[in-house]
């Protein structure tokens, strides 16, 4: 994908601006073949993310050590999860984008799927919420961008607004950083890096999840995509089920990392009521990310099957001397019998198609992954208590 179909994320744009993509090119040339590997700008984004985490979790605390005599990562042990956690967020964003493009390219009529012109990116939030999220055409379809740019901006503003509201209303906000690293480090971390670096990266992942789980099914329904000739019986819509499974699994991985961070940093067990409510809400959201697109596309498949069966029945009624349909129709010639058999074969093929774009293995994988945040929280809480005891 290229051009307007596959726009840079904000992190990739930053990698280009800081020339980190050039370092990504050198890494690609040194450690792996260019064919089939990550694009240079994406490798550069990983490099840039690593640099940001090093500044946030190592260099700034090291500066704070000379101010307070305390090294923040030793006081806040959850800092060990900063690098793997945020690299996981970046990797999940790029991975889901690739899976989305792959799913769209394998949809029926993918040759007619086109991107939006760059001028269509302009518009207010209302327009993005009502028109831009799903095309109005009955053929073809417009599946890119994955999530409207103004929608991502709205998510970012909501997150940044919440962050600064918390900073200005909670007297304890940033107290641990201030105590162990000083006022300057606390200000740079909490007022600059977190809202203007980490929140945009998180908004990218959230936009990718929303695009895969909520916008793609609506676009498929509006474009009325299905292929009754698919020999697997999924109407060439199974890629939607695969994408939904991957979106849910990636979300649960990130959620598990978050609750590991909370457990190590605050020592909160999952059995704390507020913590338990937050965790259960997160798990339910992970289930929704998987179930919602399956249900939406499944209802679309049933509707298209019913329409196809009705058309076949009408065709069968036109065969012969009367308007009787199979099995009550009576044939008077071998030609009519042949036509009845052909239509019956068509009817059987459509009727036997799957009702949902997902198989049992995908459902099992998601169900097995749902308790992961809970288990990770319990394990990290136990491990933290043992380390403190020692």
C-alpha cells in the first residue's frame, strides 16, 4: 500500500523528521534482508521509541539523582517495563496495520477497493463521525484510511485533557517522581513526554483497534461484500475474523503489560475493588473487540444469504409451467429437471455457508487469552511482594 492508503503514523512522521528512518535503513542493511523485512521508517520508529524511553526512564532519573540522591528506577521498579511495554505498543500498531491491509486485500472485490483522496481528509468531527466512517456506495468500497485523522486527533485531545485534569486536580499527581528525581524531572516527564509523546503513540494503537473492530464491519456491510463462490464457505470474509482475533490478542497483551506496571509500581492486588473493576472492564473490552465485528459481519452474511436464497427461489419458480417452488414443483422434461438440480445445488451451497467469519480455533485462542491480564497481575503482585520481603 502506498500514498493515501497507507499514511505514516505520528511516530513514523517523527522518525522521518528526526532522521531516525536513516538509522533504520542501516539496521535493515546490517541485520537482515530488505525483502520481507520491516520498512526503514518503521525500524526508525522503534529506534526513536527506544531513545524516548531511554531519556524518560534513564537519563532524566540520572539527572534527578544529582538533585535528590535517589535513583528513580530503583525506587519505582515498574520502570523496567517501560521499554518492552512501549515497544509492544509500537509493534502492535504496525502489526495490526499490516493485518488490516492484508484483510482488505483479500476481501471480495478487493480490486475495486480504493482509498480516499487527500482532500477528503478535511472536514469537521461531526462529518467524520457520520459520513467518513462508512462509505455510502453499494459497490466497491472505501476502506482507507483505517481511521480518520480527525478521529485520532479527537482521541488524543481526550487523553491529553484527562491527563492534565488529573495533574491539576490530584495533589498526589507526580509526587513519587518529584520525591525521587526532583521538580524538573517531574515537570519534563509529566507535562511534556507523557502527554505529547506517549499519548499520541497510545492514540495510534487505539485508533487501529477501533478501525479494525468497528469501522471495517460497517464498511463491509455498506459495500455489501460477499463471495458465494468461496469454497471455504466463508464468503471470503474470514480475514475479518482473523483480524478481530489478532486485534483482541494484541489488546490483551498491552493490557497485561499495563496491569503488570500497576502491580509492580503501586503494589495493588487485583482483589482491590477499584483495581478489580478496572481489570474486568478491560477484559470485557477485549472480548468486545473480538465479538462485535464477528456479530456485525455475521449478521451481514445472514442477510446476504437470505437475499441470495430468495433470488434462487424466484428463479426456481420461473421453471416449468406453474409457479411452484422446489420441492413441490413438478418437472415435465429432462431440461427442467436439469435446471431444478442446478438451482437446488446453488441453494444448498448458499444455505450451507458459515454464518460467521470465524472458526472454532480463533474463538478458543481468544477465550484462553482473556484471563491473561488477571494472571499477570496476580503473578507480578506476588513477585513484587517477594522482592520487597527479601
